[in-house]
C-alpha cells in the first residue's frame, strides 16, 4: 500500500507542475447593435499556444456560414469510411478560415492536422479497440464533428484533478471510474510506444486531459440534456446521432453549482459558439460515449 501511495503522490505533483489551462470556458455570443453584425467566438482545446477568436459577421455572411454547415453535415452523413470523411473535414477548415473562425494563431494546415490526425489506424490501436466491450453510442480514436446545446470545453487543470481522484479511488478500492482510468493509462502507453516525434508525444499526452461535455445538472436549472447531432469516424466505424443526449464517460466536470457530463475524452480541436448558445465542434477524440439518458 505504501508503494501505491507514493505513485498517487507522484501523479499529483506531476499535474500540479503542468496545470496551466482553464477549466470550463463560458462565453457570451450576441448580435451586435453595430450595423446588425453577429459576433461568433471560436475556442481551441487540447493544445496550448492558440487563443480564442471573436469575429463579427454580417447577416448575409452568417446565413452563408449556417448553410455551409448544413451542407457539411449532409456530406458527412453520406460517408461510409473514415477515409471519405478526411477531405470533408479539411475542406471545412478552409471554409471556416474564410470567415476568420480558426483559433487565434492557428494556420489552415495546423487545423487540418488537428482535426484529421486519426485518419489512419495502427495495429496497436486496433488491438486496443478489439479488446474493449463497448455498447451504445461509442467510438475510439476518432474524428468528431457536431453541433449541440449545453456543450462546454474543459482543459488541463480540472480534468487532471479528476484523473488524480479516479486513480486515488482505484488505489483505495473504490472502482467507479476504474474502466476510464485504465483506458487513459492504455492510451498513454500507446503514445509512448508509437513512432511520433517527441514534441508530438508531449502534445498528445496533454490532449488526453482535455474534454468536451454534453448536458449539465445545475443547482439552479436542474438536469438539462444537450440537443443536436454528433458524427464520429473512428476505430468502431462511422457513428451518427441526432436528438437529446448526455456525456457518459466517467469523468464528470464538477463546478461550484453544476456537474457537466463528459462525452468526448482526449478532445483536440475547436468549438464555435453561435448566438443561440449552441456550439459547432470539430476535432479528434480518444474516446466518445453518449446516451439519451443519465441512467
């Protein structure tokens, strides 16, 4: 047991030493009184060095953007393989750049790499996925896109401490988050066994600690699901979901007055916030799991 305590303490100091990102990010997006412009904000997640971007679009530009995203979804719904989705994701990045909606400091090429980095599987990935018994809407090592209400990003600090708590639970024989803890550890082993250069390995490690949440249980508003759609293309194939849903991964983000339910773990990408408070997201995730209920 002494050895387990030392391991737990070492992990805690690791996360304290590198915790530099914010937790849940809230932004108000509104229609501007200045010439009827519409403000739209983009947030980056899963990688350091890129800031949030806010742009003002004319009504015509905003309507064109909305229509493009409708067409984008329709094209994704026609895909049958991950390879077919790659050029659609890359084209979307080019289109969003025309509106200035990439995260601040991020080039088109960087955004394309981030949103399609799991376009090819490896033997190691396939062995991991084949050993897991997953049910419901789940995917692994996948490209992800979608639009939903009640969707938030969480960064390194809050997710890191949730990871620490799950390990402590495991070490003290409370195993409610055991599966997800083991999955994260397996993912870390994969990162350090593959042929990525050192810098990419570090980036991939920290992206393990970023996530996307769907649905919220708040002190003031009660339990509210996300409503929208999600598309993933990964090791478990092409998955589509439309309707209301909650994140079902055992790493909820607990704030002072609310609990946010994790649906995409190890999320790297960006999220665009619209005036109706819905969010369009693009990127990749190590694991995705959602359900139409919390039970």
